[in-house]
C-alpha cells in the first residue's frame, strides 16, 4: 500500500516519471489492482479525499 500512496502523491506533485515508476513497482506485487475496485471498497468520510487519491492513481498510470 505504501507504493500505491507514494505513486498517487508523486503524481499529484507533478512528478509523473517517479509516479509511474512507483506504480509499476506496486503492480508487480499487486497485479490485480484496479482503481474502480479500490474506490468502491475503501470507505472515506469525505468523498473529496477518495477522489484525490483516484485522480492521483490515474495520473500515476494505475489501471482503471
């Protein structure tokens, strides 16, 4: 999970190359990760926080 959050954080900071690298490393050990499944199964008190992560995951190149 740390690489996933790092990938999103780097992407939101516009450090896209680094974000893509972290996303690739994350996917090695989590090959079935999908943004849509993650978003549907992780509760957040505020939808804006979930959306912030989703946008970061997309920018990092994680699969929908």
